[in-house]
């Protein structure tokens, strides 16, 4: 430590960040097992055990929230996870030139649009009166429909707009992995007369597989977490049947309803499920391949 004290000094800052903003706040998780009272404080509030967990499990909203959260996340994972891989493989086949740079710029740009602006664009675009979708329906002599008010379309709108916004940026990691593949492998494949598809399946995909496995593990570890801001902003009284997820429910119950203990119990349950999924997928990845988080 004396020899490399500069490196330890650099490590102190992120370590302090983790302790102060990640570990110390875990002390507050105890309010999930108490009837938290602002006047009595965290330590003075009475202990009630698993009361709030039982209340959540017995609530009629429980199956709906779990179903909506899981379905939306699984849908987003099935569509959104392979999209950056496909884009990276396609871009890797293009020669360096104006077209490739233009495609990269066009696909990366949506990532830097804020969630609020993105949702505003979606709402305006799908507006039955002034939106592009409404204009197309009118041009076809069809009745205008409030698309955001249809519960069955909410998931498609959320997932595919998310794919459009994040695919280009997500492809950067795979492009970097492809750039690290040994060029001699391509030369050997060319000598053997391999086609482009054969190069992709036998060189490119195995080359990016370690990065893909790590990202898949991290994504599955967040399976119960849906981006609160976008869901909440797209939500309206007509589509809550499919748009009400755990994060929005916690906000309404915990902050608006001031039921802090109940919302803390729901959030803790959500985090435990994510941790179990992360450990399970990491275990499967470690057993089936040489790549895992630990």
C-alpha cells in the first residue's frame, strides 16, 4: 500500500461514493418492517414484521402489477437485446465511408434525447387531432383513434420507441468487441472461401459473445425494474390496465399517498427478486460458458 498509495487514493473516492450513497441508505430499508411515523422517526416507529409484505401479496393489484412489470420487461428484453447486436454486425460489414458514418450518427442520436422530450414527441406524433398518425387515418377516410388510450397498444409503443432510442448507442459496445477480433481470422476465412454469413456466424458472433453474455446477465438482473419516467409520462387513465407497473405504483402509494412503509416493502421485494434473478442467470452463464460476472 505504501508503494502504490496513489492508486489507493484514487480508489477512495468511488469507494466513499458507494458507502455513502449505496450502503448507508440500506439502513433505511428497515421501515419496510415498521409502521413508519414521521414524528417518531425511523428508530422510534413500531416494528410490525412482514405486515406490509403480506398486505402487498394479498392486494388485488399484486397479480396485475407483477404481470404488467414482467411482461413489459420480457418484451423489451426479447426485442431490445438482439437489436444492437444486429445493428453492430450490419455496420461491421460496411466499408468505412460516408454512408456508414451517417448510419452511425442517425442511430446514435436518439439516445441523447431526454425522456421527457421523447415522450412529448410520441404524444404529439400519435395525437388523433394534430399528430401524424391522425393525419394518416384521416387521409385514408378512417376514424381517428386515441392510440395512447388503447391498453393493448401501450406495450408496443413503449418497447419499440425504446428500441429506436437505445439501439444505436447499445451497438457501440458490440462494435468495440468486433474491433478487437483478430484480423487473421478473417483472412483465414477468406482463404477458405467463407461467405459473409459464414464469417458472421463463425467469427463475429463468437467474438462478441462474452460481451453479450455480460450484458444479458445485467439486463436480467433488472428484469423487475421498468423505467419509471417513461411509463409514468405515457400513462393515462385509459391505459392503466397495462401501464401500471411496480415503480409507478410505489410512487403513487409511497409519495402521493404518504404510505412510506408499504412502498418501502414493495421496493425491497422488487430488489430481492432482481438479486435472485441476477445470481441465477450468472450461475447458469458460468456453468454453460466461460463468461460470467464473477
